[in-house]
C-alpha cells in the first residue's frame, strides 16, 4: 500500500481501469508490488527465505511473485487469507498466492442485504462500489467454491448475476448454471445482460454510469 503512490505507472493503470477514488482505494487496501524489494524488506524483518518461498511471495528464483502487479488483499474478518495480483504489464494477468481464495469478497458488508450483485472480478467490484452500489460481492471467477455458494444460500435474497458477456459465451453459461443451482436451493436470481463483449468494469470505463447500470439490473431476467 505504501508503494502505490510512488509508482505513476500503477496509478495510471488504476485510472485506465476506471478506479480513481482515493478513499475507496484506501478502503480496499489496494497496493502495488514493483518487484525487487520484497525479499530484502521481509528478510530484514526476520522472515526466513524458506518461509517466503513456502508462502508463495517469492518464486523459485527468489524473486517477487507479484512483480509489477496491483495487489488486493483477500480478507476473512481481520485475517488476510490470500493476495490477488493483477499484472499491469505483459505477464499472465491473474495471480493468487497458494492456498484457498476463501469466501465471497467483502461478504460481511452485504450478507444481510436482500438484493446482492455478484460480479466475477475485483475491478468489477471496485467500479461498482465507486459508482455507489454497496450491495456488491465478488466470486473471483465464474466458478464458485463450496463456501461461496453456501454464503449466497444462507438466507432469503435475490442474487443479480453480472458475469462477463464473452465472445465465447462462457460467462453467461456460467451465470445460467449458477442461477439453476441457486433456484434448486430456493434462492432467487436474475441475470443482468451487459452489452456484448463487456463486463461491469469495461461498461463503466467506456462511458456507462450508475443510472445505466441500474437499468440493466431492473431489466435482468430470471
């Protein structure tokens, strides 16, 4: 988090992804891993090289695993259970540390909401929060793990599925499968259909606003 403001390329990337609210960036604890400093920083604090390798923070060469990545911490309560890194360069886009990704992102904030918006990615989550939607959670992909699915089923609610509208239709197929599973467990769902080729993040980046997104939710189909 301390590194983020020192690297203009990281801030430019956030801006390109439509995320510019400094208060929200701070709330989500977003940081940046420039690379080349983590091993020195943590070993100076007494953490062993073997432990850093085991945690996944360092790769097999002893270099920062999250090199040149925007980093979101994944929390359950006060505990960080994993880190998500999104490359700002040419490296493979998504990276998690080894181990569980845990439950739905920021679930504690929305678990008592009667309507919940479910998105695939953390940048989808961030731009919706920035636009004023506070009943949002994120599954970190289209395929929910057992914990995430049980969270959605822990009480009566309507789940708005806003997965990507991909050219190969994979996002919408996953949304339909999840809608069927939720229905079988007595949970209502609606599938919000974004414009072709869009996810919530790109929808806002390319000129969409809160009113237009709300219209998509209101037009969502069972």
